[in-house]
C-alpha cells in the first residue's frame, strides 16, 4: 500500500517538472524565433551573423535537451500509471481518479457510490499519509 503513495508522490513531482519544462520550452522557442533573421527576429538584427548562428545553435540544443527530458518524464509517468491501474481498493481508486484521471472529489464520490464527505475525509487521510512519507525522504 505504501508503494502506491510513493508512486502518487512521483506522479505529482513529475507533473510539476513537466509543467516547468513546458514553460521553459515555450520560452526557449520564442527566444529562438527572435534570433531567426529570416523570420524578422529582433535580436538577430543587432548582431553579426556568427553570433546569431551561435545563439540559434545553443537554443536548439537546449530545446532538444528539454524535449528529451519531457519525453523521459512522460514515459515514467505512463509506467507509474500502468502500475497503479493494476491495484484495487477504494484508496487506490481515489488516488488514481484524483491524480491520474484528474477528477474532482465530487466526481469520485459519484463514480464510487460513496458520499462526498466520506471521499473528502478519505482523501484528506491519504494526503496526510503521503505528506508524512514525503517528509521522511
């Protein structure tokens, strides 16, 4: 049972990093377009050709690294989801539905047939356990 909590913690951490990667990718792609002299990039206009080319190459390398990391994390996330999906029981269902399927606690209550207050209470209990286990890392 503790494994599933660790996996949920991993998914939460992966999701946070994926969000950060998405922002970094977007910013680097925008900067790359600003260094593209053929697209009328404003940064390229004020530099010589060699400097512009170096900046473009470096930004493309960064984008490639970020994309590779994004793919690795997505693969890890998918593997964890597959493992969690094999488990049964209400606690696992709540965690899976909340953090993998992105359902609200109200929707989880409806899906499982339990009252909202019971699901909310059970989720709070699970979160206390997960936070306690995360602090111990």
